[in-house]
């Protein structure tokens, strides 16, 4: 028996070793940045598209007009005007594109030293860029391993405990606890999905709220049990070192920095990874990104409008007009990129006016969605006035979600805009100079506590209430 037992345990040990090794290998593969050529491929494609647009617009449309060729789409004067405007917009766009392609977003590794991981007590880094995949995984794990019910002492404390008590109360893993699902039906949180899912998977908490906001859910079997219907932002202390530690890079990330898997490094004020420019958009190139998108919108709009206009006019006045197939290609291309870049421009102007990165906006959007669901439980869909009043009541207690409730909100759209785009008008249109944002120093909204939790209005500094 003994030899058999030993051999079985030996085999198991070997199997475990192989599994562990395979897991490590796959982890290492996942952590590897994309190869250079993959990251930069779309840059070459973009350059090719610009060059082709130039050839068709100038060579096949403007030059025949200027030469007064038979079949030209317009007069010489029109040809020269179109050519000049096209070249000005095109050169501005190329200048801005060159600037964004060669301006690094700012990398955390150039500014922080490696350090050992702070005691995380089982908690992983609170956020990375693989939101959807990690969320699905975390939710799956949470569903497979439902957290144990709270010990009696905890429930007791949650009923009678003060807000301050709750804040101090640590979880099993040493962190102040995050909201759980069933008991906090109305609880919203500002965490990005990954953090929320992980918090759910690892912690349990009964959120204490102002009694006036606690209402029973009508018609439920459990109507005597108080259910929370209020704005209850996350209690997760996201500014604490253990939440800002990057396991992959081995250092503590500056505020607002996140790890980009495509680039394989932590990026300062990470906004998003942009394949069209071949790297990330972050603190030090967000301004140039917006300037590039602005000129790209004008360039695409000009090419699209003039090509469509001239060809439409020619097809109306000439009986045997045959449209050039290459011009159709450019009309389609410029039309597509006009829609794409306009959407980008509008989105980023709104984000910059809120001093929010794309990643941070995900958390805010999630909080809004959850609040909508809570309102749906409180009031029927046609009770718009009641819904508005409830939101007003919550706003009076907390401030507004994307403003007072955003950790990096500076108090006004103008201040937010200038923090990224600079305080001089030329900085908003010309790709010269530097970004006003160094990616390292950010002022935390004073409506948050030192660990990064949104405070209700009555806990704000007196001058802000
Ligand atoms: Zn990192
Ligand atoms: Zn990246």
C-alpha cells in the first residue's frame, strides 16, 4: 500500500507541478506586450490611407480642374480653392498626427521605483484594462464561491453601528468592506466593474445609511427587512497603496495610472490604448490626441463634402457622367472616418470638461446605471417627477455623480478643460509645446476622504457644503 500511496502522491505532485508551470507560462504570455509591428501596424495603414486620399483628391480631382481637362469636375478657380483648403487641413492633420505618434503618454516606470508589494491580504490590483474578461472571470468565481453569511456580531453592528464604525470595520482580508449584492439592493458604487466584482467576490458588508433613505421593498416577502434605496458610493479605499500596486510592473502606480496590456507597462493618467497612433493615450499626449482628432474631423468633412458635392452636381448637369470609382472609395473612406472622428471628438471634449479619463468614465457610467435600476424599483417608469425628485434629494445629500462625486473634478468645466488642454487658446488647436498635465500630480477632490471614498455633503469641508 505504502509504495502505491507514495507513487500516487508523487504523480499528483508532478501533475500539480505541470499545471502550475502551464499556468505560469500562460500568465507570462498574457503579460507580454504586443510585438512592435502589431502595435504600429495601424499607423502604417493610416499613413497609406492619407496618401491614397491625397492622390485621388489632388491627382484625380483638383489637377484636371486646374488643367481644364475635358471631364474635369469644376472650374480652374474652384480647383485651386479646393486644393489649397485641402492641403492646409491635410497638413495640419499630418502635423498633429506626427506629434501624437511621437509623443509618449508618460510611463510610470520612468518616475517610480520598483518596490515590494504592500500587504495585499488576498486582494488583487484594483483595476486593469482587461475589464470585460476579468469581470466575467471575477463574476464567475463569485457565483461559484458565494461569500459566507456575516457572523452574528457583524449583522448586529450593522443595524446599530454608526457610519464611522462601519468605516473602521475591516474585512477578513483587512480592507474596509465593500458592498454585497442582496442586502444592498439600492446601493450604487463608483468602482469600475473589475473592482466591484472582486470586491463582491472577496468581501461582505451591510451598508449603514441614513435611516430616512431606508425603505422596505413593497410586496416582497421580506418587507420587514430594511432595503437600501439611496445613493451609496463604494466604500473601497482605492487610493490606498495596495489598490495602486501593479503586480506586473512591481511598483506603486501614481494616481490615475493604469497598466496597458498591449504596451506592457503602466501609463500615466491612462485613457485608452489607441491602435491608430500605435500606443496609449495618457497624461502627456491627451492634448495632442484631441488636436489631431479635431483636424481629422475637418479634413474628413472637407474631403467628403467637396467630393460628394462636385460629383452630385456633375451627375445632374451631364447626361453621360460616369463617376470615378476611386472617388467613390474616398467618399466612403472619408465618410466613415468623419463619423468615427466626430464621435471621438465629442466624447473626448465631454470627458476633458469633466476631467475624466475613458477608464474613469466607465466607473461613473456604471454608477449611473445602477442608480437607474434603483430608481426603477422605487418608482414606476412613468413617474418621471418622482424620479427627478429622488435624484434631487440624493444630489442634495451627496452632490452630483460625475461632478462632486468624481475624484478628479476641479470645480468647473473650464478648470477641467485647462488641466488637460492648457489655458491659452492656441494650445487647443496647435500641436506645439507640452501638455500641461505631467501625469504625476493630481489634486484629490476634497469631497473624498484620504483613502478615496466619496463623502456625503455633511462631511465635506465646511466651505464647500
Ligand atoms: Zn503596470
Ligand atoms: Zn497601450
